C-alpha cells in the first residue's frame, strides 16, 4: 500500500522507549529516587504557583489558561501544525498522514482507560494535586472566582492532559517531521504549564505518568508491524474521505 511507513520492527526505538519508561517507573517506585521526584514536584509547584502573587492581571491570565473550554486550544494548534507540515506533500502522502493521526487517536482511546484502570482500580493509587496537599497554595478559584478554572484534583496522576499532548507530539517524530516535532514539543510544554501553575497537577503527573503512557503506547504501535496492519484497514476509509480532509492546495505549496 503506497505512502505508508514500513511495517517492520524498529527494535532500537522500541527498546529505547520501553527502557526509558521502565527507568521512570522504577525511579518513581524506589524510595531514594522518589524522594528526588517529590522534591522536584514541590519546588516546581512553589515557584510556579507562587507567581500568582504578582497581581490580579497575572491571576486572570492563568485563570483563563486553566478554563476547561480552552483545553481544546492546544489540540487545535497541534492539528493546524499537522496540516501545515503536510503542505508540500502529494495527496497520497497527506492521506497517509491522516491515517497515522487516526492511529494516534486510537492509541489515546486504548491506552488511557487501560492506564487509569491499572493505576486507580488495580493498584488503588490516588494522588491528590498540590493545592489539596500544601496549605500555603494560592487557589485560582479563590483569587478569580468568576472564572471556572481547574486548580485541584483528587486523582491527578497520571496526567491525561499531558498524555494527549505527548502522544500527538510523538507522532511528528515517528513521521520524521523534525521541524514540526520541535514546534509540537514547544506547544506541549507551554500548554502543560497552566495546570502546574494552578496546582491541578504536579510536574511528575506529566513527566512520569504521561510520559510512561506515551512511551509504551506509541512505541508498541509505531515501532512494531501493528501500525502497518491497522493502516491497511484505515487507509482505504481515509481515501474515501479525500475531498473532506485538508490540506487542499495551499498558497505556496509544492507537491512532492
């Protein structure tokens, strides 16, 4: 089938991603390294959350940054970046790209409930967000009550928000779109920070929880033949939707 990634095993990628995931999990479970993670969490939170004392304008900015309806914004930015990254591809490559974007969505749909079931239901691990743990936290819900901002969670680990952003970002790397991948990393960092400022998440909810979910989920999808077999099923469906999918011929685009 044309324009699809080779369906073989990418052993180095698979081994590398799962090794990093294992190291993160072990460092989270081992007391000496967990102590380092905990200190990083507290220091990061106090630095970011403490900035809310700078004034009302700053508080308003972060309140709206944590307004739930705006959670869709980073997803839209990554989608626009994905469309832009395909502007010079021929139509067959563009449709293959949309196929892999759908595969990433399937990865999200499969890994997220499995991970939450493992962490919450099987391991019975529930972690409170920093605003529910540290008494001197600044709460956006109190500072800017007119904005419904997320600033707490009784089960903040792992960060599903971070997992979504990291998974879509990883897709750019698997597709070898390096410039777009770097921009996606920037978007992920920028839009992961509001939850850390507000206290809705600890830093390690994303750095450990979201990263482990992403490393395992995407590597077993895109570094094994699984993606190829699924793409052979999805690609014909995507092709039938050709006229509906951007990018169409964009100004300055050159097919290749």
